[in-house]
């Protein structure tokens, strides 16, 4: 976390356990930073690492965020009409 502006670098938070030698990590990623999900997926794939991603706080996601959020393992739609609509379209059991 950056104390000056309270920004949390979620990618760095996921990468740190891998840098410490862990091979499997579970991570929650804020729906307000959905591109982090894609970044984490690409990093884990390239490094042959195992990461389980749960996006949280998804109420305010936008249509453009769905392409990133759809790469998560389990999605909580929260009060997001957009995510609920997408879950209905996909009939995807990992979207809760």
C-alpha cells in the first residue's frame, strides 16, 4: 500500500508470495481494478504458477471490465447488474 495516497498495488501483492517461493496463491482482487486480473493471469501463465483469483467489490464494474473479471476463478456479482446479466448469458457455475 502506498501510504501517501492509500493506493494498493494488487498485482504486486499477488506477485510477492511467488517471489518468496510459493507456487500456489489465492488472491482477492478489487473489481475497481479489473485489469489486475488479466495482469495476474498473464504473469502466472508465463511463469507456470498457480493462482486462484476472486474478484471482490464488484458492484460498480462497467461493461468494459467484464473481459477482465471473466478471467477470474470465482466471481461474486455483488449488486452488479452487469455481472448478473453476464452470468445469466454464460450459465457459468463459477459466477456466483
